[in-house]
C-alpha cells in the first residue's frame, strides 16, 4: 500500500484506475463487517483509499485541457483529501498534500495553515515543508518573513542539502530589489559546489546532483536569470555559457539564451532560440509565452497563431499571469475588448498571489 501511495506522486493514473479505486472503496464500505479487522484498522484503510482517490483527481486536474474539468477535478481532490484528513488526522504526508493543493489553487491562508501543521508534525526535519511555507509567504508578498523561514531552515539543514533553500533565498533577495544580496548568495552556492567537488571527488556528477544537493547547473542558470533582470548581458552570457556546458540540450538554457538575444534587440535570433527550445520540450510554457509575445508585435496575420500558442500555454499552466497578460494584448489588438479585459483581470489577480517559484518545483 505504501509503495502504491509513493507511485501516485510520480505518475498519473488513468480514469479507469480512479474508477477501480472508487469501486474498491464501495466494496469495502458495503462488506466491511465480513472482514475480521479491528475498527481502527478499517478506518485507516478507508482513509488511505480516499486519499488515493484525492491524489488521482489532483493528478488528472494538472493535465486536463478543459478549465471546467480541471476545476471539477481539483474540487474532488480537495473533498477527498479533506475526508481522508478526518480519518488520518496525524498523517504528515496528507497535511503536505493538502497544503500543496490549496497553494496551487491560491487559497493561501488555508495552505499556510497546513504547511505550518506539516512542519510541526515532522519537527521541521523535512526540507519540503520549509520550502512550501516560504513559497506561500512569497505568494502573499511577505518576503521578509519568507526569508526568516529560509534562515531558520538553513540552521537545521546539513551543508550539502542547502542548495534549494539558498536558491530560494537568492530569489527572495531579488524580489526585495536586493540584487547584490542575491549575487552574494549565488557566490556562496558556487563555493559550496567547489567544496562538494573536493569532498566527493570528480566521479560524482555535481551538475546532476539530485534531491536536496547543491546543483551547479542551477546555480549558474540562476545567476544568468538574475543578470538578465539587471540587463547585464555580458555577465549573463558568461553564466549562461557555464550552464550550457553542463546541460547543452536544455530547453531552459535555450529559453534563457533567447531572453538574452531579445534583450539585445535580436528578435529573430531570439525567436529561433525559443522555437528550438520547444523542439526539445514541446510543453515548455515560458517559450510559448515569449513566442506569442513576439508574434503579437507582427502584422495581423500572426495574431491567430499567437493566440493559439498562448491558449495552449494556459492549458498547460493556467496560473501563468504573463500568458494571460499577452493574450489580453492580442485580444485588444484584435478588437476583442471584453475578452482583453477578462485576460488583464486574470493576470492582475494572479500577480497578487504569484510565488517566486512554482509550487510544483518542490515535488
């Protein structure tokens, strides 16, 4: 049973599997008196079954092409997980799953409550709880409080596991218009990379370090992204080159290269980089957004293509405020004023609850 629960976090079960789980739950409900099982054990089994249903619905919601269907599945997921909570009140995994689901739906106050409960239940021993709490606070624009959370987590975390926390800290510095603080944090991360390499030797791949380790690629890419925000193109190019050496065929690197080219006024070269990135990863939303933005500046013949690309981006990531914003611009240029207003309103609302990093990055 535990192995099945773990697998749900890494793969999506089809509708047929979800229906089977519903049927199993009904069978257990109807015939539980036939099983010689203590009442407490039956309650735990039922809680696990309902939780599995909630995770199935949540996974389905992330890939649903329909807004209505996505909303329905998210609602079912929350209903199932809330019901499971009434049966497994002290289950830390369930607390975390509810916190994530509420955060992704931007119900931040409720998400915050579950994140705090998860940290209390685990004694702050799991990094993902601190990261979730910090991201929720950042979505509420409580950046200084989020940084306090990160600092507290760093005090409780081994040196080699601090990578994700330090990256969040650098992004929090950037959000508070403290670029030098962010650069200093990235420099410390690079020092950790060097120390890690000396400690573990060249046989260990630092660039591909998984889990909570210090990832050299992410450090260089994070620096490149920071310098792009500052329009320091030469510094950005150096950092991007380092990242490219570690991951030459990354959609993320190609996208960042396109941002640099676009910042230098080389729109056609930027478009080429974005398209190449989509060939590597057809579902890479940031490229779809900037392709749509570039097409919106061309003649009216390009508008339908731009609208289609941005709509596709929103099917993949419905909480992308920039996708909504550029779609609004296209509707406005095309004379669809009411549609444009709806898109701008969605972008504005999402901006109010935008975390410094996607919540899904925790998983």
